[in-house]
C-alpha cells in the first residue's frame, strides 16, 4: 500500500498572505533568516495579518543559509519561553527547515538531534502548536515537504531529516515574496526545483500520483526559469516558478529523491556550496549515470520534446551563469587538493545519505566517487 500526503491547506497566488488573518489561535513565533524579509516589509505584513486574527507574535531571526543544530536549539528555547500555538516560518528553505526542527524540539524538549536523524524517528507533533510555511524562494519546497536539512557544523555534515509529522499544516505560496530575489538566488533555487522534479520522476518509489506533478513542474521550470532570472519583474514567470516549486515538492516529499541530493548535501556540508547550485552542477552527470538503469528520463524527454535532457540542463545552466564543474564556481574556492583530501569520506557519506535509497539502479560508494570527480573536473 502507498500513501500520498500534502498540507491540509495551500493558499497560492497573489495576496495569498492574507490567509494568515483567517487562522485561529493566541500566540505565534515567526521564524526567519537574515534581514531580507524584514527589509521588504514581509515580517510587518505577517504580524499585521496575525494581529487581525487576534494572535500575539514574536520573531526569531538570524537563521543562517545552512541552518545549524545550535540555531535550532536556540529557536526551540525561545518557543519554550513564549509557548506559541502556531509556528510561522517565512523566508528561504533554510528558515523553513530550521523552524520545522525547532518545532519538534519545542514539543519534545527531551530529544537530542541524534534522536531524530533516522528516517521516521521523530515522534508525533501538534501537541502544542501547528505549523505554517511561507516560502520566499521558488526552490526548496520546504513549505510542502516532509523534509528538513540541518547542518552539524562540527562534523561538516548536512543531515536530511525525514518525517511525515513536519509536513506543514498550511502552505502560503505568494509570488510577491520571490519577486524580491536577486538573479543568482533565482537561478540556484530554480535549479533546485528542477532537481526535485526530475529526481522524484526517476525515483524507484515514483507512482501515478507523483509523476504528473513532477512532469508539470519540470515543464514549468524549462519554460519560466530563464525569464524569471533575466527579468525579475516578470510576475507570470515568478508565479509559475513558485507553483513549480510546490508541485515538485508534493512529488518528492512522497517518493523521495536520489543521488543528486545525496551528493549535493555532502559537498555542501564540506565546502559550503549553495544547495541549489550544487544540484544544478550535479544534475547532468547523474542523469547520464542513471540512464543506464531507468527509462524514465527518456519518457521525460519525449514529454518535453527534447533529444537529451542532460544537454538541455547544461544549456539552461549556461543561461543562468551556472558553471559545469565544481572547480569553476565563484562562490567558494575548492582547490583540487582540498577536493581530493575529502573525496573518499564525502563519497561514503553521500552513498549513505537517505536519498540514495530511492535512486534508480544499484549505485555504490565507488560510483558516487566517480560522479564527484566528473562533476569536479567537468568531464561529462
């Protein structure tokens, strides 16, 4: 028997933020990242909408791009002191991911981070609060998923936390928020959507419910991401990308992902490579590898009218100023010596990532190592 789970309520489109004025409760903690949500007035809007619903609110801000265990613990402590009945996360995927685990530790302060790492280990939530997710990027789809990614800074490892209990109660998908994203964030998060959609489609757990969502999301990304990148004020492209992100999230939250995310998690943990950028670079290499084990990519190519999915992604990456190799990225320098020094450990950790379990075929740690090398040197 299979199951398919999504949030109880998805408010989307222009002015979707107004849904906050309709909820019932008494207190809410708003979790966000840096200053952008405050700078553009969205925190004020959220608090105004909550006030209309007679809900008192406070803000936990400063969630870092790769949210750490320490930040999660601090957020949970604030929630313990304030005792909210709603957790409202607004911002990029990092803020949403961190808020999910803060929520867990607020409801279960006896737990440690190690307790919830195994898939399905998290106990039931909603004993104290419910959860609303408001994404500012069209990328992670954390507003819709059973996933969170938290970084153990000391160990340089990103841990994907998977639990049906952290699927938000309400997702608010308002295109006004991602319209404020700068081009490079639009590019990186947009390619995260592409990875979500294609990995869900190729997943060994894919089914008749997930496939149409993954297919539509992939098509929307190919048709809209370059326009959103080149013209941030194109609200049609912004709206389509925001919907694509949520559609892809519905798919992969239910059927999981694959090697693209396994490898991206670990190289991100080692070197701080932005998650969407890592996905974008890895996608063509892993599609080529996976084509040995599945005909799902051929099916997607037929649907999209493409001769080569990996070539189409390389072309899109070029339009988005995304390099073909890790050695060529600008955001962090990864020297060959640094890369080779951690390659064995990183490959083993990526192989053991939960996302590997639903990748097509029977990849090994040695296969993962070879893909890392191809993606580092740009040898497709």
